[in-house]
C-alpha cells in the first residue's frame, strides 16, 4: 500500500488499490442506506393499512431503494473488486489509465451525493418515479416537482462514471496482462470483468439517450414520450429495457466471477470446464441484448413479439444453467472447506438457482401476465440480485479482505453473518412468491387486510430485519478486524491466482517482479519464485485533475435543476479545464 | 500522457490509447444509433407542424457536408505531416480542420435559426424534437472536435507537438473521421431519404 | 365447466391447503381462476412450475450432497484435479434445452390462444384508466360507470383498455392476466368468466401517489341479474323530491362545483371524475378503495386527499350540513 498518508494523498490518488478501497467504502455506505430504505418499506408493509410512512414518502423509498442498490451499491461494489483485484490477477502494476480510474470514482461519489441531496431539501423531493421511471408518469405534468430531475440528472452523471471505468478495464485486461497470461489463462473474475465492461460501454449510451429525451420533455417541452403530439410512452420502456436487461447481467456477471474463484480455492480443485464457463459468460453477454421485451409482456406488443422474446429469454437460461452445473462439478470430489467466503459462494448457487427458476416461469408470457408487477417478480429479482449478486459480493469481501487490508475477518462472526443473511433473505423473499401469486401488486404503499396476506407480509418484514441484524454483525466484524484481526500472509487461503503472489496488502507497485505465467493457476502449478529486481519500480504521482474534472459534472447538472442556463457553461468549463490540465500534466506510470 | 499507455509493451500489440478510443467509438455508435433509431421510428408520426420535405434544404446542407468531408481529408494530411515531422504543414492542416469544422457549425447554426424562423423548434412536433436532438448532439461532437484541433494547433504553435505525439494526433483523427461518418449517416437518412 | 375439474393437477389444489395455514381466504389469488383465460394460464404455469421443482430438487440436492460428502477431512488426499468432461457437459447443456422445449411449446400455443381476440358476439367493455380510478363503458349498452364492473357469467367479454394520463394496468387476478392501460394506445383482453361471484383487483402498474388506492371490483352474475343491472344503469335517476335533503344535496352538488368534474345523467356533465349517475348502488367509492357507507361517504366528501393521498378531488371545505345533504343525494342515485 502506498505510504503517502493524509487527505491529500487520498484525494489525488491514482493507485487502483486505493481507488478500489474508496469504491468499496462509498458503495458499502450506500448499500447500508439502501438497506435502511428497505427496512422502512418493510416496516410500513408489516401491517395492512399502515400509516407508518405516508404514500409519497413510500414512493420515494422504493424508488431510491432500487436506484441506490443498483447504481450506488451493487455496481460500485463490483467496481471495487475490478479495481483492487483485476490488475493483480493479470499481473499488472495498475490499470492503463490511472487518472481516468480516479475520475470514475469521483464522478460516482458526486453523482450519488447529487441524487441523495434531494432528501435534504425542504419537502425532501427525492425521486419517486420508481427506479425504472416509466413515462408518462415521469413527465412534468404528472411529476411537477424536482424529484424526477434529481433522478435523471444523477443517473446521467453516474453513467459517465461507469462508461469511463468500462473503457479502462477493457483496455487494461486486453493490454496489460503479464507475459504468458493468454486470454484463456485469465482468471474467470477478470474475464467476467471484461464482459461486464463491454456490456457497460454498449448499454449505458442507450439509457443516456432515453434520459436525455426525458430531460428534454421536462425542461424544453419536447414530446418524446407524450402521446398528445404523437410521442409514445412505450418508447421509454423499450429504451429503458434495452439498457435494463444488459444491466442485470452487468450486475450478476462479476458475482459469478467471484464464485468461480472462490469455489476452486476452497475445493482444492480447478474450476470444472473453465473454457465453457468463460464462453457461457461471453454468450450471456451477447444474448442479453435479445431479451429486453420480456419486461413488457403486459404491454400488448402482440403474440409474435411476445413469442420471440419468450424464446430468446428461455434460450439464455441454457448458458446460465451450464455455469451452475460447472460449479457443482467443481465441488464434486473436492476437499471442501466451509470458510465464510465459501459459504456465501455456496449460498449464491442455492439462491441464484431459485431466482433463475422463477425467471423461467416469467419467460412464459401468459404465465407472466399473472406474475409481472406483483410481489412474485420482486421475489425473483431479489433472489438473483440478493441471493445472487450480494451473496457473491460478500463471498468476494471475505475472500479478498485479507489481500486488501492485510487482516482476516473473523470467521465465527462471518459464519454468523452468513446464517443471519441466508435465513433472513429466504424469510424475506420466499413468501413474496406466494404474496405475488395471491394478488398483491408491487409498489403499493399499503394493502388491504382483505387480501389475506397480513401474516405473510409480517414474516417478510421480520426477515428483512434479520438481514439487517446480519449486516450489523458484519459491520462489527469489519470494525473489529482493524485492530484485532489476524494478520494475513500473502496467500491465507491457498489461492491459485496471481493476486495471492504478492504481500497482503500489496506494495504500491504490486509485484517486485512481474511474474511470467505458464498456466491458468500459477500458484498451484508451483512456478519458481521471482527474483528481486536490481532497479526500483517507478510509481506514478497523484493528480488533482480527475477530481477537478469530475466536479464539473454535478455543476452542469444544476442548470436544469435550477432552470438557469449559464450554470451549464460554468460546469462545462470546469470539466474541460480539468481535462486539459489532465491531458498535459506530466504523468508517467 | 500516461506512460503505460505508450511505450510499454502491450499484450495485444496495439497502443492502449488507440484501443481505448476504438472502444469509445463503439460506445458512441450505440449513442448515435439510439438517436437515429428514434428519429426513424418517429418519422412520419408528427401530428402537426413542418415536415422534413417542407423545410430541409438539401442543396445547402450538401455544401456543409462537402465541407466536413474535406476537413477529414485535411485531417489525414495533418496526421501525415506530424508523422513525418513536418510541423509547418501540420499546423496548416490542423488549423484547416478546425476551420472546416467551424464552417460546418456555422452552417448548422444558420440552418437551426432558419428552421426556427420557419416554425420548427424542439417543441413544435416529433420531427423538431428528434431532428434537433440528433443533429444537435452531432454538432456538440463537432464542437468538441474543433476545440480538440485548436488545442493541438495551439500546442504545435508553441513547439510542443511533434512526431513523437503522432499517436495522439491519430486518435484525434479517428474522432474526427467518426464524427464525419456519423454525419454521412445522418445526411443520408434524414436529408436524402426523408419521407 | 365445473370450476375444480382442472385443479387436481393444479398447484392451487396443493398449495391452498398449505396456504390456509398462512392466512386466507385469498380473494385476489391467481391460483383459483374463474375464467377460461385464467384456467389457460393456470394450466401453463402449473406445468412450468413442476419442471422448475424438478430442476430445483436435482440442483439443490447435488449441492447439498456435494457439500456434505466432499467436506474437507484431515489427512485426506489431494482431490483429483478434473478440468472437464465433454460428454457430461454436453448432457447438461442438452437436458435444460430439452426441458425448455417442453415449456416453450405450450407457451407459444397459449400466447396465441390468449392474444385477446374475443369471439363474435362478445360483450364489449371499454376500460379507461385515470389517476386513480377506472372508467368503464359498455358501448353496445350505452352505459358509463366507474370502478365496479358487472358481467354475465359464461359469456365472452372483449375488453378494450386505454388510459387518459399515465400507464396503468388492469388486473383482476381470478379472471386472468393483466393488461397495461397506455395513453393513446388500445390494448385488449378476452375472457369468459365461469363462476358467479364478486372478484377484486387493482391497478398493477405504478401510476403515482395513490397507485395503491386504485382498486376495482368485478361482479359476475347470472344473466337475469346482469340484465336487471343493465336496466338500472340505463335509467335516468328522477329528480329528488322538492324540499327533501336529497334536493338540498343536489343544489350543493352544483354550488360546490361537483358538476364540473362528475356526470349525473340529466343533471351534470363533467368528465374528469367518475360518472356518479348510479353511485348509490355501488359497493365502494374512491376508486374501489372505501366501502360505500354513509359514514365513509361523509368522510370522503369532507376531505378527499386525507383519505386518498394525492387525490385530484380537492377538499371543498363543505360545511357539515352540506356534506350530510350531499351524502343523502349521492346515496339516492341508485
């Protein structure tokens, strides 16, 4: 870890490891915020006709819970690991564009703060159009306040952060691999990072355009989604879901990558069918573009469109299922050690399977007409995003914590965290399958006791607070380990990949000597240890310019929010000045 | 510029900055693709107001299109000059590209203002909305390109641009050519093939 | 068709017993369909569900077995480093593909069967979504009403759905699947209810502040009961007796501007809010959310936004005697 200390060294850092930690802590705080929003939702729904939280606040809570979890928690937690781990896994000293990396982080932080600032204005006009912001509800005439403006501007800012990171990781993974690290020797986590990055750079432009159209409708009076002038609200749905479906693969592939690393390590066996696991990830990335209208089966697109999307959706289940079988085969015949990381990875398989199966039921449009927009689909996506992504990310946290901090998290506390999470998660979300099939729609701030769903909703709410308890245990574990955690050596788990070939945490230059790789599992195939170099390794300095440039973006966003045009030029000037100084400052990696 | 991106060995043998820029161009294809698709989807669905046939001025726009194409030629010449170290001509061609781009923007401004006077604004109808957002986004890209070229020209004037920076000029050229190709697509689909 | 004929294979039969322990009855259950559309969906879902259960058992079973059987033991030898097995991998690629065929074929068949085209002679109903209530029109019968639909049992219905403002979605779970109500678009559903009863539903596409309070009731009744309802709906209410509290209420209805938003045949022609010509005969008010009792009507008129957040019907600050008169007038509109 860099020896520079102090606020300035963090504000100007261009070190992927520090940026990874910044992403981690920021994303984790947003995760807790999103969790509190969820607890408030479940507290309100614990009883029918509850008055705990009013309708408007509730609508803001579910909007912000979804938006926060997707864009401010799950994606950046993935980015935390892309940042810290991928350069180590490929045997590089940093990413290709360290300052662009820092820029991505600062834009993410500022975008998240921008959107959440809405909570603190008078009347707390937080976004309230749902995370999916369907027109025409989000148009000015139906949402006159600034709530939707905060949402669409915040998302556009966050989109830039994701795009920048996408470009950075594609080039890093393709171009900075250590000698001998052929593509088919790349760790699966790095492969999934590559596929995810391609999905990011192709999907985010679509949502950007969709949001620009909405912004123009709201600010300049265009009619992109307004039927009075011939516009079509369904265009929003198409554009959103053309982005939205690849987005869910952006959310799940990194976690699948983590699981593909953790399972072999704690089974003492290589990943079964590495090639197929990699190809199925790539295939899922491509096929994910062909399924978007399965989110629109109740729109009435017609039987032909419905049939086509039903079939493409079912097809994508095949590479997904293949991955699960490959993971099971990795376990088979192994020597399984049930560390916390392994428990979370196994939990991923168990729970993601359930989410995948409910997804199959959604893939059939007539069946989906009873499921969509009910708690059944809430169950589905929480099984894949919580039972899948979040469990996978926790596996990553327990697995890579020693590498990132030099200390091990407590295993007993970790196991407690795991069980509270696993039990809590199932208690929260399994009943939702039934609650949905028994007729409770989504996104309602209250429900009638006549539905007969009081008890199931109460169980679900109890489950949510159980998850919360698990998070408290985890936070305590993180805090405690700073002083009392066991010191980790370079490879506490006996992992096979290159991040374990250097100290924990790594020195600022990652490796004394860039290793030469001759297999997929360099540390298991007993490569000869590298000799220390004669000359010292150069480490780049920090830079202020990524932060300065990043600051231009929220300033620009203030213009539509305050209806003052000149502010956009001030923000653009800051951005361009920052970029100019960045481009021409001396910076050697 | 970042060192790792230049002289260090790269796994694929391609300069990292060039690779990143190609990825960026791929992303921009999706951006313009979405804008163009929306334009095409909404073609003919305006409820009132001027239609493309009534208001587009193809002869004038052909001139600005030609100007943009010529500027791409000058970009090629600028890069060749930088690569062979002929900074005198590099400055000429780089400034030429910037001016060519500025002329194109001038034509756009003229076109936009005359459309507004003829009753087509963003708000008028779907044609107005999709046309202005699509061509406006393209124009914003041209503007960024002009600023980029002026920056390179300025650095060259200060003696700070030379053949060792050829890759950065090549990347600027990639951007410029891409913006030009997008314009070809827009000119064809919006102007030449209007309903 | 006897309602329970298909249920012996249905998930519903198995689960309803279990579910009874968790609550119930479940008036908005999708698992107890009362229309052909609902049965078609239920049959399809049941088939897919059991395939999903089979896959679940296999996958979770293998997972649990592996975790226990291959638990790390001290001193055990290093595991065999298998990297792949082509035949196995082909098998577990083809097996899911085959299962998907068994799901895809009935899916596509059911898609076309339930595409919303009703047979000739179907009863035509137009559903128009508003924030936050449902407008119903029977174009062939000349009826306009709100929130409560009446249908004759056994007769096909052709539903045409649209919206005047934002996207809503029309759903009565027991009658079948939902369909979105989109401004400037007309979507359709077709079904024939097979059981007499009252079936509740609600809007199922987030549509703003009171999305949760946009509910609906469908009364499926015998043909004679339906005809009686139709006749009552088509009748124009007679003017209230002079000097009666109902007449005072009618004057208040005009004075407070209710006529600007509501229609009462022969008296008021507002179209922003629900048609109130026969509101007195409805079981609910305020978008199907509140039972239509004297007290509830009173509370509603006195302060609509307090009972329904974001309500477009403003608080007119009517005096208590006026509210009482209005209640009497509205209740007389049977």
